[in-house]
C-alpha cells in the first residue's frame, strides 16, 4: 500500500520550448498521468494521492537538464502536519517543512455563543 501524498509541481522560468521538453521528460520518467495527473500551464497537480517515492531523484534529474528553471514541489502527506516544499535549481535542492503554529490565547477574541 505505502504512504500517500498529494503533490503540486510549479515550474518557473521556462520558455515555451523548455515547457514542452520538461513535459516530455516528466512523461518519460513515468510521472505524468501517475504522480502528476492534471496539468495547467506551468503547474502539475495530483488529483488523487500517490506513492511517488522517487520524487527527489526524479526532480533532481529534471533540474540538471534545465539548470535555469526553478522547480518547486509541494507535498501534503497522509500524516497530520506532513506538509513541505522542495525546491530544485541547477541540480541542487533543499526541502523546507511547513511550520504550523497556533497563536497564543487572546482573551479579546472571546465572544458569547450565537445560540
């Protein structure tokens, strides 16, 4: 079964020719139609969560082929709080987990119930 994640891939800085080549490369990697099921311009999204365990190595490969293009991959896993973004540029990457916070209690926000 595995771990399921929703993915959104954003592509920044690609001209029309590069966009077509990127699309072709994602298709050759087996990512289009599986992990990235819907395409809208320079954004690809998952409609149903998938197991794309090789997302990091796949995106590094694409990034090396298009060193001037920024690829940002957003992921939301099935565990609470598993939200992150990985960025790829010129064969380099870093991943930033989401920072989820609850503001401190503010008594000024208290109000009577409407019922």
